[in-house]
C-alpha cells in the first residue's frame, strides 16, 4: 500500500534581511521603525512611500525596499524637517527640508503638520505683510506685526523703507509740523515747519494747529487784510479777519483808506453824509 503525505508549510519572510517575500509588505534591510518600513516589515508607515524589495526566484536576486517621505502630506517624517501639508513653495520648501525665506515654521511631527507664518522682521516682505523693514520696532512706519503704521508711507521692497506721509495729520521725524494738509497753508510744504505768516502749535506725533500771524504785514489764509499791526479802528480789524466798515484795504501789507461819501465817518474823515454833491 502507498502512503500519502500532504502538508503545506508556510515560512514567513525574515524581516530586515532585504528580501521582500511572502507575507512582507516591505523589507528595507533593517528592523528600525520610523524609516518608512515598519519594524516587522508588515506595513508601510504613514507619511512614506516605498518601492522595490523584490525577490526573484530562480536566480536568487533581490533589491531591498526603498522608502521615502511624502513631501506635502502634512506629516514630518524621516529626513523631513518641515511639511505644512502642501508642496507649493509657500511656507516649507518643495523638498520639505527647510522653511522658505520670509517664513517661520513649527517643527511638526508624524501626526502634526508644520505651521508656517510670515517671519516679521526678517527684511523679506511677503504678500501677507504690509511691510518688513528688518525689525520689529514701533514708531518707524512698520509695526511689530509688519503692518504700515498711521502717518507713514512704505514701499514694497525687501527690506521695506518707510517715510512719514506729509499731510496725514500726524507728525513723525523728520517732519516738524503736520496739520493734515500739504498745501503750504499752515505747515510748510513737506511738513518742515510753519509756513511763512503762520504760527503752529502741537506736539509730535500728534497733529498741529496753525493760525495766521496777524500784524506781520503778510496776508495769509484766512486773513482778509494785514496792515502790519493787530489794532482795530484803522481799516483792518485787530484779528486781521475783516476789513472794517467804511474802509477799503489793498495790498500786502494792507493799506487802508476811508471810503468817501459812504455815510460812515472813519479815520481822518470829519464828515460824511453819503452825498458827494452837497459839499
């Protein structure tokens, strides 16, 4: 009589020998974890892609599995140091190895994506920044959060240069006078002091209030006349705000003369009945 023996033997692959066989999903020649192929060679670890590791029989040839991190999946693994979940050159670089210039990124990890924000104060003006002047000081035009401060104008360069905006109503060096306009009435053009004929009061960085200097012989807005004095009764009133009744004033400094025959006795007139023909 013949004897029959029927036996099926399953031999698992030896994890870590570089031969990807039988039940193994990968075998990269080691039993380390965190490099893409798990320590038991049964799974590909999250954040990785693995290729190769084929055993050919007959011929007894093989190639170990090669695992690489997936850049842009939001998992910082293996050789990656920065992965914010994208691969678009914004935040982390396209190889997921560093933060791009102008960005600051958190480290992240296998289950946590890197978080990237613009690095205010590095002198690189990013699209989300209003300015970046290589610092985080306040009062120089570009704020500590890289926004343009009130009263300043900043260019779009890297690093940003900011200059005071004359006419903004706030005064910043080298300005010495800013009354909210740049028309040469009140503060001078360029906001470098009072314009001729004005006196201005205020304290930087606040605005200035300017008024004409009555009595200096210069007619400045809103003066109606200025006869080189601040006294009334001579044609130009004491505030230089109006020509007094019965007078006419011309020139600067103003020369004021009584209006004859208007019925008003002013100045050197001894009589005025409003009638030029009765003597």
